[in-house]
C-alpha cells in the first residue's frame, strides 16, 4: 500500500528522470521542485490504521484504500439507511415432532448473505477484497528476528480459530496412460496425469468453504461442537500447508460416514497441496480399491507414480497389475509379458532404493514360476536360465536390504546348474557384490540410522520453538546420506555415469518428500544437476521447489538467475523485451506471494484483536452481572467497595490494553520482516533488469530498472533500502544526478531512519560534499536524540562521523563530537573513544606494547612445581587443564631454541602413594636435607662410588626430548586406550565366582582363583591401594 508522502513525491518529478516520472495522479506544474505532502496529496486514512500503526520506524505512513492503484477511488460505504432498507435473510427453523431441531451436523447457511458484514468491532472501513488464502509459514527464507515482544505470547491470546476462504486449483482433466493396453502396461514417468475426471465435480463441491469468509474484521460464527467436519474445514482453511492432522482427520471422518464423494474430494485437495505424499497416494488407492473402482485406481497410478518415488506405492502398482492380469488364465503368455514389463519399469524407477529388496525377490520368484525347467537343454529352458542370471547379477550389484539374501540364492542357482560355469560367473560378480555389501553395511549401521523416511512433509518450526531441533536433525541426516551417495560408494561414477546420476537424483527426490518445505535442499538438488550436465532435471527441481515454497526468495532468485543465463533469445529490441519478461516472471510470482502473506498477517492481527476484545467484553459483562447480584443481596453499600471496584476495573482495562499492544507488536514484527523481504526482492529485480535492459524508460517498451523502481513504489510496502539501492545504481552505473534526488526524497519519506541517513551521508562524502553531509547528520541526529527511546539508534551515525572527523576534520570538531558522545553514550569508555581516532580497520597503534627487554618480557611460562612431596597434585578442572595445555607446550623446556633463557631449577619430586593420603602432611621437602643413620651412610657411599667410578648416565639428546615433549598428551587421543584398573576389576569379579568341586577329581585351576594369584593381587592392593574396592571386601576363590 503506497503512502501519501510517496504519492506526493511521485507527483513532484517531470523533466529529467527521478523516482516518480511514470507515476503521477494529477498534472503538476513543470517547475514544481518543492516537496509538500500536505498540499500535494491528502488521502483518506482509516481509523483502524491510525489506531494501530505498524511498529516499523523506517516504514512510510499508510496510504489510501486501494493499495496505491491509479484511478481507483475508495467506494463509499453503505449508509445506515441503505443497510436498514436491505432485506434481512432469515431461515425458518426445522421442527421435529413439534420441537426445533438444532442438533444437525450440517446446517445449511442462509440462501442469501449480506453484502458487507458489520465492521464496527474494529472500525473496519468497508468490505475487504477477497484474496487467495495462504498460510503464513516460517520457512528458512521467511524467519522472524527476535522481537522485543515474544511472538508466541502475543499470538496465543485467544484459542478459537477463524474460517477463511479456500482456493483450490483444479487441474484440467486429461487421459492417463492406459494399463489395459498390452503394448504399454506401465504409466509414462515423464507425463504426470491429471485428476480423475469423474472426481472433479465432487472436488468442486467440496472445495467450497465450510462457512462464508467474513468480509470484515468481525469474528465468524462459532461452530457447534458436533460439527466436526466444519471445524476441520476451518482449520484447513486457516493453515492448509501446516495442519496435516486436520487433513487426515477430515479424510477419515468422511470415510467413517461413508461419504465417498466427499472423501474422494478431500483426497484430491490434499494431494494438490502435497503431491509427493506417497503414503496418502497408497491410502487413496486402497480407498478406491475397496470400492472396486479399478478404472479410477488406474488413473491414480498414472498420476502418482511419476511424482513420488515411494517403494510402497510401486509395490501397490505391481499388486494392481498382477491382479488385473491373471497368470492362471494366460494360455498364450501375454499377461506374463505385461507383468514382466511392469516389473522392469518399477525396478528401473525404484530398484536402486535401499528398501527395494522385496521387489527384487518377488521378481525373481515370478521368473522362476515361468515356463521352462532350470537345467534343461531346450531353448525355453536356456532362455529362462539366462533371464534369471541377468536379474540375479543386477540385484546383487545394488545395495539394498536383500542383497546378501539374493547373493546366497544366486550362489545356489549357479552351483545347481553347473559348478564350473557357476564358479566363473560368481567370481565375475563377486567384486560388485562385495562393494554393494560393504555399502549396505555402512548404510544400515551409520548412514540411515535415525532417518525418518516418511512422505508427509512438515513445515520447518521456527528456531527456538518445539520441533526445531528434531527437524534440523533430520535435515542433517538426509544431507549426510546425500553427501555419502555423491562420494560414489559403489564406484560407478567412472564406468557408468548414468547409474551414478540416477542414484543421486533418486536420493534427492526421496529426501525432498519429507523435506518438501526446506528450500535449501531444492536449491542443492538443482545446483548439483546444473554442475553435472543435467539442466532439464535442474529446471524441474527449481519449478517443483517454487511450487512447494512460493515464498522462497532463494529458489525464485536461482530460477531468475538461470533464465538470465540463457542465450536463446533473439537479437535486437524484441529479444531484450522477451528476456526481460522471462526474468521478471519468478520475481513477480515471489512478490505476489509476499504481498498476499502481508495481507494475511494483517487480517490475522485484526481477528486476534477482535477475538481478544470479544472475550474481554464478555468477561466484563459477566463481572458486572455478578457484581449487580452481589450488591442487590447486600444489606448496605460501602464507599470503600466502590473504590476497590473502580480500581480493579482500571487494572483490568490496563491489562487488556497491554495485551492488545503485545498482539500488535508480535504481528508488526512479522509484517516488518515481510516488508524487508519484499524490499530486497524488488532490489534484486531492479539489478537483474538493469543487467538485461539497462537504465530504460518507464514510458517505453524497455522500461529498464527505472520502470521496476516505479512499479515497486506503486505497490508500496517498501523500506528505505530500495531507495538506497536505486540511488546507488544511478550513481555508480550511470553517474546520473537522479541519485541525489532519490536520496533527497528518501530523506523526506524516512526522516528518522538512521541506516538510510548513514548511506546518504556516505554518498555525500564520496561526492566531497561535506557541508551537506554535516547538515544531514545534524538533522537526523537531532530528531533521534530528541526522544530518549531513540538515542541508541543514533550511535551508528556518531561512530561513522567521528571516524570521518578524526581523519579529515578539525580538532575542535573532534573534541565537540566526543563530548556529545560522552553525554549521549556514557557507557563507552573515554579511553576507547580517544583511541578510535588513531585506529584503523585492522590495527590500533594505541594498544601496542613493544618488547623492550626480551629476557624480562618474554620469559617462558614454566610448569608450576609441587609445593609438597607429601601431597599429590590437586585435581584441575577439565576446562582449566585444557587451557593450560593449550598455552604451555609440554616440550617447551626441551626446545633447542631456548638456549640459556631457561632458569636453573630442581626437578619436582615424585609424590607418595595414595595409601598415605589419610596421614597428616609432613614438612616441605628440603633440597639438600641429608638422611641420617645407616640409610644416609649407604646413600652417601653410593654417591661417592658413582662419582669415582664414572659419570652419571647420559640422558637423551635435547632434540629428542623436545620432540617427545611436543607430542600431544594421551588424553587428547579419542581412540580407546588400555585401562589397567578395568582389568583388575574384571579379575576381581572373576575371582568371586564359586567353582563346583567334583568328587574324585582335582579341581581345575582357573585364572585369578589360585592362592598365589590372590596373594599377588592382595599385595598389589596393599601397596598401591584399592580405589574401587567392593563394600563387602574381596572374595577370592579357594
């Protein structure tokens, strides 16, 4: 919706190009240069828009009704006299046995409805135009930032749902590939069929909304509790892509009531939204099969098989073919040939799937029952043997859940015919089998563990909400599987490139069934196709992804990029125009979707506020009635009671207003994100059209990017980034003075947008126009700092201008600016602000501390020496231990480059045993404390003998010690290490098992049960302690 200032701005340009040359609502004087939105345009603004402004600081004021379209004037609302003159629809109640029957589940609505519902609840200005209903979804390209008000708390103020119109796209009926034709028994995988023509009529009937869509902000009529179908229809209308449970419940409800046409229509509507839901295709087929509608089943197969590579769907197709073509009544073998063709088609489509083992086994069993005898010598026997051998060899080369079983069967098959020839065939296929076997082991044990192979897609939950972690875990598992498959685990990329491409494409399709609404996966699949020479498949992925995620900017931009890369357009102006239209198409579809989502968010906000207001009024009336009854029964009234009642009423009113503000804040956050997405989509379209058509002229066939900018302002809901992008394109690409005009008009449209002001200031500084840059800075900063709640928004302007003044300004200006910053932002240190004068983007000279004395300032950090030889080293927390090990290398003391920098010190003493921990610590160890008595004399004699007999043993060289020191310690290895204490504990457990003694025979000796071993273990425990001792003590065997 365009705004009044925008329209006035568009009226102000005439002679040379500016943002509004092609968008004028009335003739303005040619020399009009001044901008006055009050005199240029005065739109009609609804009371509702004024009472609930959108909380986007850089959003222009809302425009008049009509969404900014030229020539569309708001229609006058019907007066009260007209409303009273209009006939009021009435419905005569139905009576049963003289009583009014109000319990019917499916009451019909009145034959006529009023043209416009009352909008007095929210002051809605007239009836709203009907638009296609889409649900607002949190896709990866449409996520919400963390607002100041929590969205879930703002939107969960009321629990009731509202009904809205449902737009169902009905495909044009077409004739699917017939299965009755013996020459073509399988559906065409390249031409998906259309819905069954017999079900189109019922689909149209059921596609109508359960209740008429409200034409104002008033709440719809509440459903009766027994109207289960209507409740489910309302849920589906409100959230068609997210509420899968409502879809499935609706289908089940129709089937339970034996309303087959309604169930069929519900199936069609569901599959139109989720065309790759293989599980529901199978349910739909089973539903029609139970009704013996074989022709419809045939048509469903023609539509579903090309869309969903689901093994269960293909298995049901094989069952259908085998049912239709009976082998027991097949004298000439035609039915068998049709079934074989069906099997070949199915295995060609999903035979490479991990779950396709049963299909291969059934095919082999079917071939075994064919005419001919294995081991025979006539042509029919030999033909059967060759056919089975080919199928066996194909099956054992593919990793699936029956690979090993089929290999064992193949081994028996070959060895049963001829052992010599069989060994030859087995040896030829053994490498392929071993590769497939190793691949299936990796798949079963690692890759596919935890992967949910459902075909019912789920919208990705928003970050921080329920289900987000599980959804992202599934995305991670699927991507891991795809990465493994792309690494060519069965080694076929070189010899059979087609098979490699087929396997990767099949896995992408399987992953996109549950992750249909994860647009990044669609992009990755398309990009892989383009990189591997599969442009047709890549375009198909993009088209299907955009159909599933019409709000995805990623897929729309990629589609437009591929169109722009095309070179098949003709030369000259017609080719430029045609290419521009082709490039615009993905962008315009995206923009239409985003505009619809914005309107739906606004409508959802109005309904939420109306629902909250209705509940508040009902509660208020109930409290008033209860208070009236209490006062009537009371003997006398007290003035204090009246004061308390008034105080409680005021508290409730304040709480209600806070609730309304929270609801509006939550929805405004969503609207702001959508507006920003719209803005950047328009910017992307402007840049693309500039590359294709150049500057252009909005009044000519080649409108160029200027025409796109004009159209964007007509549609409205733009933020300041669009003006910045357009102005910079004008400046950098064409050096056109229109850039300055766009910035000037943008400053009038967004006077308090700090980011736009910052870009404008940068632009002026590039033009060496420091005077105007300072003027813009002072103007915007003055407006922002005038309001205390907006002071923080001006900080980016101060920081940039402080940097500019520090580099090119005068000292007095720098000092004054820093004083202002100190006043406005007292939390910033004065030292930091001063140092920023001299700092660059990557270096700050004020923080440098030169090395004056290497010996003093670069002394290596030595490991701390134990304070006492009696006490062991205290336990260090893991995080501190890791930090110390990262900072201090174990080989630092042995580095050959340190030389004489290392201080001379004594080596630390070895700590005592753990058994002495309970004893009182003795004195600190002295470096030269002599031992007394005989022990001291022996130690002194040994030292003298060593000195006279020769020098001390020579240690390892310094380089070796350094190498051993820089090797990472043992705890950094993740591999399993030998644990001695675990072995000791195991031996203790073995020793406690009693052994029965046989009569007349010697008791066999077992490890850990002999007295000698027990004594050794006891001595070890006595010496080194038993940290894992059992409470009951040791129990050794005899």
